[in-house]
């Protein structure tokens, strides 16, 4: 059973937990690196060619060897070089068989699909992963805000927050404690929205979101748990 107290404000934690599981599935968290890994990425077999290693090194917090390992795992799972939304849903369904992860996977896919072209490339994947695993607190919170800001207008409304939280509860299914009542998500939204909406104008700005999260000790402590998983 999983206690969701406090998780409502920072869905990015759910993202990180599951991506750690995905990395384990890819075989990317095994101890030590394979010295036989090629010096350069094997790009010829895939349709979508990632940017040069040097550029990805500069844009992320991963080393050259880490990028090679990440790409090998990505290529093994996604031979075409891109991930579509259905694949995201299939991945999350594996880890949350007790619930329905499809809606949350949809929101998460849109957060990773930064150019909104309907697919997540290796670059999209590794840029997001770099933020989630090794980004600063500000970067992680910016990423989380973007996840909650469903229509990307720069504000989080109660309905947007409710949609995200309901999707988390749907995904967790029977693994939550205590067992959720139908009205629980909306009640939690009201509580957390009041904490974040400082000026009571009915929307949460990124500054309000970041300020509220940074003043929550549990959130700050939780965001440091996955910084060295690879």
C-alpha cells in the first residue's frame, strides 16, 4: 500500500519513481559500465537520429558514457528511435496493474513531448530525465509546473490540478492508503490550491507554485532521493 499524503503537490515524484523502474527494466542501473560499449552511438539502425553526443553532453548532466548506456537501453526498447503515447501507456500499465494509468501517462507524455509532434525522441527523453534526476530544485519544479499546466497557458487552475490528481489516484488504484473516497481528490485540491494561490485570484502562477513547494520540507527532502540513481 502507498500513502499519497503530500504527493498531490508534486506529481514529478511519481514520474521519477516510475522512470527509475523503467531504467531498471532497461538494465541501466546495473553496477558498473560495460567497457565494450562503443565510443560513439550506434545511429545507423534507427530512423530518428539523435543530436551529436557533444551537444547532448552540453545540454544535460549526463556524461558521454552515461548517454551511450541510456541510448542503448532506449534503442533496445524503442528500435524506431521514438516513443509514442501508446508506448508510454503500456509502460505505466505494467507498473500500476491495480489501477488505470492511461490518463496520467497521457499527461506525462505531453510533458516530455516538448515540441508537441506526437512522439518522444531520445533527445526529449534524456533532456527530461536529466532534469528529473539531476536538475536543480528550480528546474524540477518548473518541470512539475509544466506537467500541471495542461493547456500550457502559464497558469494552473483548480480543474487542471484536479485532473492531474485524479489521474494519479486512478493510477494508484487499490495501492493507496487510506482507501480513497470519490470526493477525496477534490477535497485535496481545495486544500492545496488554497496553500498555493497566495493572492486568491483563482489560478496558481509558477512563482506561487515554486514558493509553496520550496517551503514544504517533505517535498524538498523527497526531491533529493533520486539524484544519483545512475
